[in-house]
C-alpha cells in the first residue's frame, strides 16, 4: 500500500515541480521589451501578395540545417520571392516540383572572396549558418558562426543586398563570458555596423526540434523545455517552425527601425501570425 501511495504522490509531484520550475524560469528570464508590431492583425495573404509584386530575390545560408531547411520550405510554400538562391559548401538534393527552380551556388567558405559573384543581385539575405563548439572546437565555432557569417554579410552588402536577416540566439551578448553567447553577440554587432537598409536579428530560445545530429546537451534541454511547454508557456523555448515562419512574416512587414532585434516572445507572436 505504501509503495502505491508513493507512486501516486510521485506522479503528482513531477508535474507540480515542472510548473514551479517553469514559473521561476519565466520570472527570471522574461524577454526585454519586445519589438512592437504596429498591426499584428494584418492580413498575411495581403502582405504576401504585395511583396510578391515587387519581384524580389533572396539568398539563404544554412539551408542544410534544421532552421534553414524549414525556412526554405516556408519561402517556397509562400512563394513571395521571384528567385531563391542557396549558398553553401555543397550541392543539396531535393525531391518535388517546388524545388525545381532553386538556384544553388557552391562556395568555399575559406575563400569567400573568390565567390563574390554568388552574393550579387539579391534583395534579401537570410542566414541560418552555424555549428557547435562540440562539433568544430572553439576555433572552428568562431570561424563558422562569426567569420563565415560576417564575410557573407559583407559580400552581400557589396553586392547590393538591402536586407539581412540573421538567426542568432537568446542571450547573445558580445561582453558575455560564455563563448557561444559572446560570439553570437559580436557577429550581431559587426553585421549591424555594415549599414544594411534593414538588419533583422532573431534571438530564439531553445529550439524544440529533433535534430539530425546528436547533441546530448541540446537534446536534454529540448526534452526538458518540451515537457515544460506542454503544461505552461515558457520564454525559454520555441518550436523551430515558428522561427522559420517569423523570419518570412517579418520580411513582409514594413520595418519600423533600421536594426531590429526580435527576442523569443516576439518571434513566437510573428510565427503565429503566419497562420492568419
């Protein structure tokens, strides 16, 4: 009988502990003042049609990754660009008619200057490029998440690109003592300094997705926040699909400032607006 009582009490305590911990996280990790969108109720279909008539082109870095792959699918489904170019270190294979008109440019990120032509003639640039310290080491992480990203942005700006949309990370801060957050914050600042007509930086929390790669730390975080989000909303995580949808939806809107930083909550709101 005592064993049964213990099991029942344990089942009760687990969700309660999750709720308490989620509440604490929500209190201490609230997003700073989010970007205010003038009209979240705008008809997305109307915005898409108006944007489509402008006959713009875009390029995408990081299409082989989780966010980049979903962003590509979102761009194709909403059909708002006349041309989409994928820039990466290898040719990607796709199935389906939707992918037939994609342009792919294969580059060597160690010699990007030699591939400046790949970055010319685009109106909008999307960057979801990144790696991890565990996979590439500290130097490799800095080279990919800062050097490759910044050089790509520089070439895009020189090639006439007016908008640059960067997937960064919650907590990005160039003064941080944590390498990951410091590098993310530094590349944000460096890209902002390039002077794009519009620079949009997205800082999602823990991305809720089953990655193709095995990253134990991220796996544990996703499982935890996935359990939390099932019982209470949290500012620490977000479905990866919402990030992709938000990046496209935000592109369609008129920018209210030259540089904008969208924190996790704002990204979630924009992601939801895509379904309206």
